[in-house]
C-alpha cells in the first residue's frame, strides 16, 4: 500500500491486535480496512479480505477493459491479478468478482 499523503510505501505494524500501516517518510498511520486485499497476521499467515469494486476501479495502476459488470451492466471495468494470477474485476458501482485461471 502507498501513503495517501506522500505516496511512499507503507509498512505494516500491529498495535494491540489491530493491523495498521505506517509511513516512514511522513509519519502517518493508517488503520487497515476491509478493502485491503492481502493482510498478514502475527503468525505469518496471509489472509485474503474481499476488495470492493470501487477500490479496484479507482486504483490508478489497474488497467481498464471492455468487460460487462455482472451487476450494473457497465461495459468498462478495471481488473487486477491476485496471488494465484486469477483476475479480479471491479466496477465503479462497487461490485467485484473473480474469474479463475484454469490450470492445465
């Protein structure tokens, strides 16, 4: 994740069992939200949280493509890959869905 104030990479910290992100550049702290996609715990396991479509849509690095939203029928959505290279699509309406890659 990047700092919304200075655009530098954030580091994860835990404080009383709550996950936060800290910017070493400007000192800002951010509480992890449900829209954050990969969160790790103190036991070094990775837990996937659902990411809403608006987060995927507005993230500037995610490309847009012609693909119909399953909810609002918009013709243009954004996408990103998860850790297993499955595509996660996100629409400006907030809907998100995943299409799995077939392994041959």
